[in-house]
């Protein structure tokens, strides 16, 4: 059985590769004067929001730790985006929904590894 950190890292890498971006793209700083939010026609903020929300909700991983997987410098952005994600899901937003459903497909590949790890709290 893999440890949770390894599995989550693999999920992030596989999810990014589904969109033709690299995991390191999630960690790119966005220039405040020239906001580049897309890489290869993929919205990086949406990737981050989907990953952050899913990891926090499904695995109970604290936002401070989750932020390190998804490219945020702190947990505050995850907290701010949580309301947005809930709204997107409640209102069946097509753009966010496509990213979120793709994430669930990627995570499904790891179900056997994750079965015993659901709602595990990781201490940073």
C-alpha cells in the first residue's frame, strides 16, 4: 500500500497530464500585471480549485497541507475558493463540472490505494 502523500502526488501528476500541463505549472507565480491563467488552453485556477476542494473534502486533509499539493502559497486561497466551488457544484457549472468530473475519473484509478485512507487527517 502506498502512503497518502505518494498517492496524492500521483493524482496531481496524472490530473495535470490529462490536460497536457505539468505539476510545476500549478506552482507558477502569476504576474499581477499580466495575468496568465491558462497553459495549453487549461485554466490553472480551476485545476487548483478542483484539486484543493476534493482533497480537503474527500480526505479531510487540512487546507494548510492541501495548499502545498495544488500550488497555493497559503490556505487562505483554498478557504476563499471553497464557497465558489460549492456554488459551481450546486449550480452544475459546465466548465468547473468538466474539470471536477475529470478529477474524479483520475482519482478512481487509485481507489484500491485510497480505500483505507479516506478521511485520514495529515498533520503538516
